[in-house]
């Protein structure tokens, strides 16, 4: 089973192969959305652009499903490692940062620590 390492939350969460990243985060009670997304999001339809996650370098490039057409359109001006959680399926273990648009002050340290600890395959 894949493990999703959520850097900000300091949690490793198991999921089924092919499970939707947004659904896993919400099931686990993680804060996927910032203020705008909490006030109103599209419920996973790929329209509100509020469910950003950053895929941390070093993760397997095949760990997540390819960019959807929605993401190709909506993420044009965002960093290349950002995804929309609602459009993303988890194939294998991966490290992600939720709400990368408002990174925690100690983001670099958290990311380094997340990368150092072995990630279950
Ligand atoms: S939940 Fe609206 S774009 Fe992902």
C-alpha cells in the first residue's frame, strides 16, 4: 500500500493504490484547504483551484497519476511540482506539502526531515 507523507502535518498515511489524494487527506482530517478553500470549494471537481499540494523532490515521478487536462490548464502559472489534490491519484509512496501557497516558516527543515526518513514503498 502506498504511503503519503504529509510534510506540514508530520503524518504518514497509508492509502489504496489509485486512491484520490484529496479524498485521503479529507478522510484523515487533514487541513487541505486555505481560507478561500474553506469558505467554498468545488468538492473535488477541479474548478476552484484551492486544493494545491506540492510534490516534494525526490518522490518517484510515477508515484502520482499524470497531470489531467484540468491541471494543465489551471496550473500553468504555478510551480511545476504543484498538483490539484482532487485531480491526483496515488500510485505509490510520495511526499507532499499541503497548502504550498502558504508554506510554514520552517518549511525547509520540515521538508529535509521528511526526505531523510525512509518512505515505505
Ligand atoms: S477541490 Fe476544487 S479544484 Fe480541487
